[in-house]
């Protein structure tokens, strides 16, 4: 089966990064801060993020320059 998703859909654990010349993109905050997102297979074609949260304080509303360009 084809993989449908591995995102943190539905969570508030997100941040935004500006990639020069390409725009602003949403990322899982855990990935951007730690370089890895814990996840597990939920069905044959869906991976769920274990770092997701509904805590509004987990969202970083400040757009930051993508680390590859710093």
C-alpha cells in the first residue's frame, strides 16, 4: 500500500519556516527543534506522530528562517 501520511495532522505542535525563494512552510515543531519526530504505524498505510499535542502553547507563531540558510 502507498503511504498516505506521516504528518502531525490535527496537532498544535507546529512552527513555520521561511525558505528563501520558496515561501513559508509549516513543520512539526518537534522535527524542527530536534531533527526527529517520534511516530508509529497506525494502519497499513498511515503513520501517526507521537509528538503531537493539542496544547496551544506548543505552537510557535513566529516565522523563522530555515536552518539550512542560516
